[in-house]
C-alpha cells in the first residue's frame, strides 16, 4: 500500500469533504472494537477452562457421594450461574454477519 499512499490520502480527503466526521468516527469505532475484542478474547481464555473444571467438580461429587447428577439438575445449575446465557452470547457473536448490520 506504500506506493498508493498519495491516492489513499486523496481519497480520504475527498471523503472528508462530504462526510467530515466519518473517518474519525470509523477510526474511533475500530479502536473500540479492537479493545473489546482483546478483552473478550482474554475473558474467553479464562472462562473456557472453568466449564471443564465445573464438569470435573460434578464428577468428583458423583464419585464421592454416589449421587448421580442428572442433566436437568446440571442445566438448572448452569442457568443459575448464567452459563447458558454466556454460551448464547458467544454464539450470537460467532454468527454475526457485519454486512447484515449495515443500513440498507
């Protein structure tokens, strides 16, 4: 892109004539998106193993007590901890289509 730097600058200047706030707003939005993506990625790295640890904890309780935790009970616990809400939020993000968000 280095060899087209002048053309890029000219295009940006032409856009700024008709839409003076567009490029700064886009730049700020990109910065916020990158910030939140970095934070979300870090949070997912810490969250993901917690579900596995929870499953291990349930298994330990079952082994120690002989009590079999059924799927319905485990689901109720996950609901109480909002784990299912987190999963839904992650799925929403995974399947988000940026082009469909743009105004028609």
